[in-house]
């Protein structure tokens, strides 16, 4: 039986929110990605989302689109990305790792082959942003067979009629998109986040993670007061891109320092609220 790293991390948080960090796989190069993944862990990430590079990332804003293009220009493929995951797993068997991307690369790779090889490499779950629940049957069964969580997205427009379809077959955690639009957009008001999380938690026992528009430690803390997890992506991807452009020789170190600030904010958010 495969380890449920996602379930374990949420069971051991001790009343605080988790920090989920996103980076584009292969950005700025496949050779540097393993070191960046290690830096996320050192900085305090509880769970990692690794983006699968795609030519048309329709749900992503300019930051992650640019990260995708850098990765593709560096020659990253889905097979190469799974090799990177396996290398990460050779030294870290505890931090959950989720692949996030679009359905076309998975279909081109072959759903059964992808599920088998992703699980073998050490992937814990997959988020397919553009896969509607009504079309998920061909994916859901191979994922379940190989122990991969199928993580679903809920948005501000997911109403009570739509929510049961989103939750059917979902596992791992539920990813709430805090703002309508693309990644890196304006952040949602704290009151809106609190209301959305309460509504979702009334409908599911899955942990609720909140992302899109969370860029700073202050924003992360506001989300962490209410959600089970906070997702930060565009700010980290921007840092990678900027550091690469100025030819930094310590991109992992820069990432680690940003993540450490985010982790501190997330881990102390509820303590500050109680005080």
C-alpha cells in the first residue's frame, strides 16, 4: 500500500495551516529544479506543487506562463519531470508532491502509463486544471489504481448545485481558487476567504487549500487564519525568473529565504489571531 503523504501532513499540523508552494517543473532548467525543490523544503514548505510545463496554460497569469516558457525552452518533457520527481524522492520520502497542470500532456503521455510512472516516481496527487468532473472517469480509475489523489478545484462561482459534482471522486485536498481569473491576480478579501472556506468545509471532510492571488507573507497569514492550507506560486515563480535573468548563482538560496518568510507567517497566523 502506498504512503498517503498528503493525509499524513494534514493530520500532523497541530492546529496550524499548511504552506503549499508551487514552482514550474524545469524552470529555469531541469538541472536546477531538484535544488529548488530541496530549497522549498528547507524554507518550510509542507507540500509542493510542481507545475507540468504546457504551451497554453490558460488558467495561469503572466508569471507562470513565463515560467512554463522557460521550462519548455530548456527542453523539459513530462518524462523528464518524472525523473526529477524520482530524484527528489531519493532524498525526501516525507514531503507530499503534487503535479499541477493541464490534461493534454497527460493524454499525450497515456493516462495509464502516466498514472503508473507518476506513482512509481513518488508523485502523491495530480491537479488537472482543465479537466471537468464530467470527463474525469477515464482518469479517475487509473489514478485510484495507482494510489494517486485526484485533487479538484472549486472557484468563487462553484455554487451549491455544482459543488457535489466537483467533490465526487476528489481526494487529498480541495483547492479553492480565491479569485475569479488567472494565477497571480488580485487577492481576495479575508472575509470572503473565511466565508468560502466555511461553505466548502460544510460540504466535505477534505482539507481546504486556498490559492491564486496569495503572494506576500501578510496575504498568506490572512488566508492561514481560515484555510487548512495556503498556496503560493506566482511570487516564487517570479523570483526564479528574476534571479535567472540577472544570472544569480544562488537561485535556490533566494527561493529558500522567500519561502521561510512565508512559512513563518503561515505558522504564526493563528497564534497572532488568538492573542
